[in-house]
């Protein structure tokens, strides 16, 4: 696993907690924040943005990826992600987010989850999604 200093981990947790405060989650009341660490130390944050048409809701992790890509970042530019979820249990990213994250984080990049208990749980990207979908080089054309 790519190693992250305790200080950086605390910075990521603070950033994700802060981002969760901006969540738009009137339907679930579950405000999530994510902090994505770029290799040069820059941090991109995201929060969940829900919609009355529930399926259109966006998770915090994907919001953070979208913010980073919108700022010119790309594949392999990131060293870690931390997601903050409310409550006493740390949850890993959902399946859809795992697929999206796996396109940008290397298999040995750490993915952390923090919650109100103060505990932090860590996985590698590869543990969370060992067999991500990748489009064949042909793009599917025979
Ligand atoms: N949510 C996230 O933002 N990240 C996850 O990994 C799981 C769930 C959001 C989606 C929805 O707005 C709310 O949490 C409840 O599922």
C-alpha cells in the first residue's frame, strides 16, 4: 500500500469532514464528504449531491473525482482518497464509486473511511475492486 503520513491523513480527514458539511442530502440525511489527494499534495474534495429523482444522486467520492478532473487532473495523478461518513461505523465506497475510483487510483493506493467514532479503516483500491471493468483497447470494435 502507498504510505501516507499521519499528518496528511489528518488533513484529508479534516477536508472530508468539512466537505460533508456542504452535502446536499435532503432525502437520505446521510451527508458524506470525500478528500482526494493528488501526488503533488493538492487535495480535491467532494460531497454527495442528491436529487428528487433518486437515481441521479451523486456520491461524494465521484464528486471529488469530477472536481479534480475538471481542474486538469487525470489517471494516475492521485495517491489516496478518504471518505467521511456520518455515524459510528466507517463505510467503504459503494460499488459504483469503486469502479470510477479504480480508473484513477492505482491498485495499491489507500482508500480510507473515517466516521464520527474517530476510527479510520483502510483498504487498498485493489482490495475494494480486484477486477475492475476496463474497456478493451479496440473499444469493443471487432
Ligand atoms: N453515498 C456517498 O456519497 N458515498 C458512498 O460511498 C455511499 C453513499 C451517498 C449517496 C446518497 O446521497 C447517500 O450517501 C445515501 O446513500
